[in-house]
């Protein structure tokens, strides 16, 4: 049986105000949030972006969703988790400060921000899953304590995951620090000394201070490296090598198993809303923005795998290209294919225009 995926079409010229109005009309008319019960704690998971130029979902959408949750008598709050690397999202204090600067404060969204993995990103909840890689995964502790989740994801490219949407927002975005480290554990790059020009760009960007300059080339300390892949993205001389075969398949499968844990924590009380707008080559964690596709719309489903599958198809149909020709040139379907193989979600869908 196919999953229902609702599709709210937008175009380039449409304002965010109009998009928000259309999304609200759909959510209300179809009673999409009626699964929320009185006094449910409802985690609204999104991403606060890096810089205002990037494509993250803007606060007005979250405000509207929070208001609808309150109409259901639920208790909504915004949530996120700490990053593995140092920066303005690496613990709860700096992350909340950053979110406020980005316009996600209580005055703008009507919701408090509560980090799902605690002050330092280490508060976790181990949830059992019937995975092929893991029998249990480490997700942020708060995800195991709420009664419902609304997963708001911005569709983007990603240098290792291929693309990021609901599954990545859950798998990576809702894991504890330990869960994130486990997912990145095999993605350790190497520098090719013959290609390195010693420009030091990778050193500037490495969030883990894992790169130093040797006499001939940059050098990566594997013990410090967290496998984020940023050195690969910023090296213009193709001097950073990844074992891609081991990396992209491995990471994408690990993301899916962690996402399954997040889904299972509140099974039946999750909704997935993917924004196919301001679609960028890299994820919203990056301090750069390169738009790669015209704005398409917003998809909504009870099934994360169907939501991502439909999103990817819509992007490829709109652009007339394979996603690997638009984003990073790597295999990008492991997340969807592996989720289907596990029995977590359904990539087959009926697209219902609204
Ligand atoms: S960015 Fe590339 S070329 Fe520059 S120092 Fe790093 S590895 Fe070498
Ligand atoms: S992948 Fe590259 S940028 Fe990321 S931590 Fe390792 S060395 Fe640093």
C-alpha cells in the first residue's frame, strides 16, 4: 500500500507569508495535527541555520505550527541538538543564543527552545530497534520523553549523505553526541600530499582542530577528526580523499537506523513536513549557500521515508536532472532504499496536491 504524501505547490515569487498561509489552511482543513492530545508535550524539531542567507525554514512557519499545537491543547516547544564540532551550536547555551540571534526567540515563535540532548549534548536515551547494524541507538534523551513530534526539515544536498531531509533531520539531528559520533565513525579523510597546496583553508574550517600543517602538506590527526567532511567541502584542490564507498553507504545506513529510533520513540505521533524551498547544495550547517533548484513546495506525510522519497522525486522532476548532477556527485539513494529494506517506512507514495 502506498503512503499519502500531501503536496503544497509554491513558486519562486511566492512570499513566505503566503506559503505559511497555504500550509496553515491545509493543516487545519485536513485536521493533520489532530493526533495531538491535551497536555501532550510536542517537540517541534527544526534547524536554526548558520547564517541568515542560508535556506533554513523561517520562524514564521514554526510560530504558525506552534499556535496550531496550542489550539489542540498541546504544549509545543522548539528543539535541536548540539553539534559534534565547536561553534555557535556546540552546547545548549551557545545554541539557544544563536537561535535567538537567528530570529527563533520566544517573541518570534511563541515557543521556548529546549535542547533535546541537554546542556552538553550528552543526555541520551537508548532505544531498541530491530536494525541490521544496531540493536539499539543513542538518541537525545528528550525525544524519549515527549508525546509527539513535528519534524520540520529543509531539503538540501549533503556531501556524504547525498541529500538531507526528514531522515537526516531525525537520524543525525535528534541523536545524542554519542549517536552522532557512531554515525560519523568511519568517515575519516586523508590528505593527498601531492595535491595539497598548503592553502590552510581546511585548517580554518576544521571544527575539531584536527588538521595541522606539516612541511609538505596538511595532515589530519585521526584521533581528533570527527568525520564531518567539511575539509572535503572547502578544499579547492581536491587534496582531501575519503574512502567514499565505505563512507557514504555506511553513513546513510547509520542515519536511517538512528532515524528509526527517533521514529519509534513516538510511533504514531510524528508528522513530517519537508520544505523544498531555497534548496541548496550543502546542508544548513554550512556557512555558505548555493541554490541548486527552483522552489517547489512543501510536502507533508505521516511517513518519513515517503516524505523523503517524494521530495527527492519532486526535486529531480523539477530540475530534470539526477540529484547527483545537482548536488554532490555521489550515490544518494541509500537512505531511502535502506529504510525500505529495514521495513522502516514506505518509499512508495501517492502524491496528493492540495
Ligand atoms: S584545503 Fe586542501 S590544499 Fe588547502 S591545505 Fe587543506 S588539503 Fe591542502
Ligand atoms: S572531516 Fe576534516 S574537517 Fe571534519 S573533523 Fe575531520 S579533518 Fe576536520
